C-alpha cells in the first residue's frame, strides 16, 4: 500500500519515533479501552518491508517457553526446537558465539557497540539490585538483563525489504506493485483464486492458479479475510458482508504488549543515540512460581510516554512491559469499505482476574527499584513519573492505567491450531479455504516474550518450506 521509495529517515536508527507520524505508518489507534477509557495509537508499517521499515529494530527471539505454550494450545510442530532452524536461517549473528544462533543469513544482527552510557549505567544498576546478566537475550534461552541484537548494519536500519527483497529485485518472475491497497480475496467454490486490489479508484484483479499467501499483518490479514466473507458469521452479517465461511477465530484472539514507563530527568546531557534508543532490556518473573518470564524492563535513553501535564526536556526511562498478558481482544470491521480503518480492541488489562494490571504494578516497582540504584546517581536528577508521591498500590494502578501505551506488537488474529478457534492449520493453510495460507504475526497463538519481528522472519522462512513442499506433513 505504500510507496516505491523508502523515506530517508527509515535508514537512520535513532529517527524511528518520527516515522510514526509519517504516511509510512497506517496511523490507527485502538477503540476506547474498557479498563482505561483511553485510546492508544497502534502503529503498523505502510511501506516495503512492512513494520520492519518503521520499528525500533529489536531482533530477539522470545523465551523458549512462549513457543512451547503454542504447541500446548494445539499448534503442533511449532515448538521452540521446531523453529530454531528457521531462526538460524534468517540471521547472521556473527557477534554471538556458538549456541543455537545462525551465521550467513540475510539479516545482519548484533548488539549495540558501544551502548549509550546511560544504558550501561542502567545495566550496572540492575546488577547492583541483584538481577542476573544474560549472555544472549536474543537467543531465546536466557533470562535477566543484557544487550539484545538490533537490525542495524553499518549504522543503518536493515528492514525486511533491505535483507530479502533488494538482493532479488531484478528477478524476471517477481513483480512488486506499490501504491496498491488490497481490498479482498477472490474466493470461488471454497478456493482462493486471487486478490482484488485498488490503484486509486481503479480495481485490479490478480488471479492465481496456485496459492495466495496472505501477509498483511495481524491487523491487515484479519481485516482482509473478513472483507472477503471469511470470519465470524454474526459479525460479518452485522456489517453487511456476505458470509463465505463462518470461521469464528478470525480477528478474535488479538493480543498486544502494553507498556508504562518510569521516567527520570537527567542530571547531565545524555549523549546522542546512534542506535534505537532502547539498547538493553531484562526478562523477569513477577513471582518465582510463574512458569515463564512475564514482564520486561526496557532501558531507554529518552523520556517515554508521559501522562498529560508532565514534562521533561532531557531524560531517560525504564519501560515496564507485560510480555505474557492474559487479556485478549478483537479486530473487527467498522463497515464493508476496505478503505475504512478496522476497529482495534486489544482489551488491555481486561482479563477477569486482574492479573495483567497487578503484574504491571509489580513491573513498575521493579523498574523504580533499579532506577534508584547508586549506579544511576550520576545520571538521575529526579523521578518525573510516576513521581515520588506515587507509592501505594492504588496510586500505581492508577498510573499504569492513565499512562498505558503500546509497544506495537499485535498478534493472534489468525492463530495456528486444530480446534474451532484456529484459523490456520499447522501448515498455515486457512481452514476451509483451499489455495490460501497466512504467514505473518497473526498466526501466533499467543505473544512471545520479546519483540516479535525475529519470530515473524522464522514464520516466513518456514512458510517458504511449506509452500515448496519441504517439511510439509
């Protein structure tokens, strides 16, 4: 749907926040959330390379336990061990030695070198507070704090288009059409035979004798399936779409990573970021008894999202992020017009037991504990937010609700599985429709405990094998 040429700012790692205010972002926001009464921007890329062209360039597999939860939910063959060969195929992780990392893949990945000094101080503060240092946070096996890999090569962003498309752009059997908005899938006799897309006011039909592979992302793939009559029949009938297939799971399992920030004013100037502003994080458990890491603390060399009225000119942040939220929401059509933005409802903090909000308060307390360590004395001027008077449980809950933001990691609207809630089978084929697969973050049955782009690349690599008949059952 985007243009042929990338924006100049896309190449500059530190410029990624500014990209969210450009046409390279679809510019959507959630509906008002029941738990917060606020809306939250939810970014996704509108460019060659998709969201990899505008994201924060973190490249980290989720903790292995997150993928094993997929198989437990019915996504057979999608465990961490099953995905390791595809993680390895995608990456060139030369800085990491041994283990289960890949070398020679199209994506050059490695940690910030050197990290921003304030980030280094944050890592020292975490160690001072007794948190372990992770050897390789991007490998999927470690917990604790460390430097993840970044999709930055020779000081420049490397998007999916840079890594995969540019090297083969002159292939005679490849046509890339830009400025084209997909409108619907063409389905005849329960088989997908093509796609209709728009070039301005002109409708174009692209027909297919083989397979159509839908990779429009967690939001776009669910939207296109529903516009094509594939989805929950009651919803489709409500908005006036003719039902082709009643598939209740389409758009139904939306999950996202929410964030709230502890923000500090800096006592001295913070050096200019040459990377992505968030060069280090930690994976932690809210309680020793939980089965896997359930929150992340992200160290940022800039002020994070603040509530109205709070201001800081120079500062840094520790972001508290729920990486295994229990809340689930929906993507739904607003109407039958493909140019109308869909209704996005992640239902943040909406789990009936209140687990997510309680975990966020635990994460904020852990962030604040690190922020008060002596290792940061030379950087910390004052805590701007939540502020020194925000101490008790009720006040922290209010802060977590009022300042909630998104890390822009939606997944789960076309999940892999074998039951009635699944949209695709373990070979990524849409259940009930021949000739159609989905291969993007929408197929994840649940969130992984890190930034999903590394997992999306692995899904795409595996999809290539499945389409070619390699590794198919």
